[in-house]
C-alpha cells in the first residue's frame, strides 16, 4: 500500500521501524540483525528512502533508470533499478546506489527495495578480500558487470519497502513481478 497524504505517511513511518526492529520474516538473514547498530542503520536507510515512493523525487535527486525490469525464472525479481552513480562505492545507510521499483497494475512505479554497489578493488573475480559488509551482512559477489561499462562489483539488496519471504537481504524477491512486456 502506498502512503496517501500526511496522516498515512506518518503512520507508515511509525510502523515500519517497528517492523524492522522485529527483524526479517525469513531465517536466511544473519544473527547480527539483532544488533542495535544494525537496527538503527536499517531505520536510517528506511527513513532516507521513504521520499522515493515518489519516483519524481528519485529522478530529481539523480536516480536514473538503468534498464528494464530484472527477473530470474524460479527466483523472482528485483524490479526496475534507478541508479545514482554518485553513491557507488559508499556504504552509507542513507545513500543507496540504486532504488528498486515494481510497476503497479495502474502503471505507476512502487518502491520495493534499495541496493548498495561497491566496485571490486582489484577487478579479479577470483578474490574477495575486499568484500564490504553493511547491516551485519556480507555483500554478494564479486560479480561481473551486467551492462557495458559496469565494473566487477559487490552488491547488497535490502527489501525495506516490500517484504521478501526469502529474507530482507536475499537478492531476489519472489513477490516482485515484472510485466510480461519487459
């Protein structure tokens, strides 16, 4: 459900941090999620990205569409990525490099998650001694860049705005769908 008006936005802002304190719905997440610092960082990330439920605000803040909807058969989807490359290589909870959206039935874009992106320092996929962590979670990778010009990297997906039955930090969300025309 998308917040409508100031009362709903306040209600959502009050409830989601409480849900974050309870931890993810799936057992796939690491035990570190019980750490107060991790919970505080998750609340920071949620609060910083709440304004991006309005796609026009994301565009105004420098997030640009990367490509079509990203899905993997049998796994689910990540949705549409809007990327702000100024935030690449940061592990600041308030500055994700990508916002993930799904298209609602009425065609509007709905924020579902966020992603951090850190380039692999040595650009060698066989080593991982520079693997970053956030929220008590190791980033995935290193992975090769999916698009031209994207370097080998690590990434961390966080489903802050739509629950993921596989866990808050799982790469794919089976409850996110890509339209068949993409």
